[in-house]
C-alpha cells in the first residue's frame, strides 16, 4: 500500500516514510541552544564534507581560541586554519569563515540582525556570503531560530532517490519543498536530523543495511544491493 502511495505521488506515503524514520531516533533538539549564533554558523560550514566527530573536535579548538566574531575577523588566516584543521579542507573553510566574520562585523547588528529578518530576506543575505549557499543558510536558520524548514543534504537526497520520492529532475529546492509539503512544521527539524542519521547508519552510500531497514519492503532500490 505504501509503495502505491509513493509512486502515485500521494503525500501520505512521503509522510509515512518521514515519520517511520523520525520515530527510529531520539534526537536532542536542544543542543543547538547551547551555542551562540556565530558558532552555529561556523559549525554548519565545518560540517561540509566531513564527519560529525571531526566537526566536534574542530569546534572545541575553535571556541577555545576565538571568543567573538571580532576575534575571528581580526585573526590571521593561519590561526583559523590551525583551529579548524580536524574538520578537513581547512584552508578553504578558514578563508570562508574569516570572510564571513568580516562581513558580519561590518553589518549593523551583525548576525543577530539577520536572525530578526523574515525567512526569505535572512536566507537571501546568508546565501550571498561566500561558502553559505541555500542549504547552509537553511540549516543555520533551522538551528539558530527553529525556522520550520527541512534542509536537504546528500544523505536525504540518496534516501529519497532510492525510495522513488526524488525524481531525476529534482534539485535542492524542489525536493525541499516536496518534503516540506508533507511534513508538519513542528516535525521538520527532527525529520532533517533523523533522516541524516538514517543515511549514515542504514541507507548508506556504500553497503546499505537493507536487512535492518524498516522501509525495505517498499524500497524499489532494495533488489539492487547484493547484501540481501
């Protein structure tokens, strides 16, 4: 029945997928409140193409060395590189973080002023910064002020492609809107985080654990994997 709902484009099937995955995990939604807005933005930038553990190590070093946006804006690039090295691609990320810090220092009200703006305006300003595209802006706004968005990362794209929810023509915006239409606003943050966990641990890029997947019986990609 669920497969029929999905392939006929009925939203109820998409919501059942999202709810099934969300119910699998206990997610600490309060953890974002323990960081200052600029630290959250830095952590999102650092999370690009690396593991959560590497981000944790890099953020520990970063917050020990820098106490404010001004500290980062005035720091030598090499200092930032050393601090964030565990996150990988540190030269590129350090240059972006420093440039963003300098932009925020010049902006009246800084990052807090952006957080007071309506979503479209805040997203537009953030996305105009070097290294902050629509996905990074969405993740930051979701984490910093509980914006009811459902950002799409590589794990979520992979899951939805395998399940037949994402079409070949879907891009970040179209898939985000597709999932948001079927996900209650209050559930979107948990759905985003749970889908990432699911992608890391079950619906992995290589050697997916289909035998452990509660969606295996309705997944059209299941038969393609040799571990079944």
